[in-house]
C-alpha cells in the first residue's frame, strides 16, 4: 500500500510545521501550504535537515480558487488525499469593543471559512476511498471564553461546531473529523500574548511571562511538538473510532472537561 497523503494548511511555522515533522515521521507524504513563499522554503529545508522530503504550495486561505487549486494539485499528483490538517487563521487580542468589525471579519474568514473551504474540497477524494482524517486546530478559548480574546473565542467556537456537525455527517463515509485545542504554546502567538499582558498590566515582559506561566498547572506553555503528537494520533489508524471530539492539550489549564 502506498504511503498515505497529508495536506497541512499553515504548515510553514509553529504547530503546523511541527505537525509536518510528525506526519512525515509517521511515513506520510506531506504537502505544506502557506502564503509566504520564503517561509515555505525555510520549512521545506527544515524538514530536509531531518531527512524528510515534503512538497510545498502557496495558499490564500481566504480565496476559494486558491484553496481549490491547492487541494486539486495534491490529489492530481498522488491520486488521493488521506489527511487534512487545518492549522491556519489568527485573531487579534483585545476586548470585544476594542477590535474593529473588519478585524472580526478577517479573523472569521481565515479561521472558520478557510477551514470550510478546504474541508469541502477534500471530500470527493476522501469519499472515493471511504477513508479520511480531518483535524482542525482550534483553541481553548472556543470552550472557555477569555475577555481579552473574544475574536479567537468566537472563531474557535464556530470551528468546533463545524467539526462536530461534519463528524456526524461524514462518519458513514469513513471520514473522521476532530479538533485539537492547544492552550498556550511556545510560538510567535505566545510571545505576542506575553507582550500584550505586559502592556495591560504595566509589567516587564519577564514578569508577564512568569505570571502567565503560573496560570498553567504544568508550569509552562506547550511546545509545538506536544500539539503535533496528538494531531498525529488523530490522523492515524489508531484513532479510527474517534470522531467529533475536541482534545485539549493545554497543561490542565481548562476548568471544564
């Protein structure tokens, strides 16, 4: 049997890049997609240094034609697409009245509609083989809203609802749909949160970082590889009977189960 094929949207950095390493290590043929060609080239070199050859494709997650071309290109090259990982979209911090409507719209378009565009496009290939794994990277704010991140909370809550609805629809087709909910993770986003907290509370960056870390029961933010490990599991055959779930990987910070 030929290697399974994976497409990672947002695979050029952070959790997406760590997921590319994880899935390549698991033996999948990986294509990583993103908007920045320089970062894609750097990501490809990063994988090559670890002995993995991956393909790259430029992708504008807000554009229907770009999403269609990216997915169709992978299916055309490999004749299949087994795993879709959506690790895209960002949201500005700030209270709900501090964020402009245009920023709300952009965040929802990237995080929510972007995932919908790609999920819809992969269905014919997955249905043809009655097999597929879709993993959406959401966030804990979608379950436990934060007054300083209402945009992220709204976008992630919507993505979780879509994940659940799609899982119910697609289970008879042999397609599982799950979400991973990272808590604070050591990426560029984490550094931005540290700076924003320092500014709000009139703290140094070091003190702000220490305060945010104290809120995490494990005492530290996750590494991107921590999140990628669970994405790799949900993309694997070992998780064939798991669908419609949201798996928190947050060091125990969420209060709800």
